[in-house]
């Protein structure tokens, strides 16, 4: 039979997710800063903040990626002009 893991080892595995969460929350908060910006300043802000790992799944970052994909797909369908 395999030896049981020590309580200290079990505590280490439980502590790891708590260390990841603040970084993700920080990235989300940074992406939120872009919400009140206007036009180009918002785009520059989102470009910078959405590249950070913690903010990739923020709704504004997801929307930004979808919009960029639609623009690229539109260019491909229209062909060279």
C-alpha cells in the first residue's frame, strides 16, 4: 500500500490555489480600470491589460478578442482592395 501523505504536504496543496487567486483578481481589477476610458485610450489600455495572464478571461478582454477576430475574418472575406 502507498504511504499516506503527511498533513504538512496536504496543507501545501491546499495553499497553492489561494496564492494564484490574488494575481488573477489583480489582473481583473486592472482590466476594470479601462472601463471608463474613451475611444483610443480605452483600446490602448485594454491592449496592455488584457495581455496579462490574470485578465485574459475578463469580459472586456474576451469581447476585445472577439472583435479583433471579426475584423480579421472580414478582411479575409473581402480580399485585397
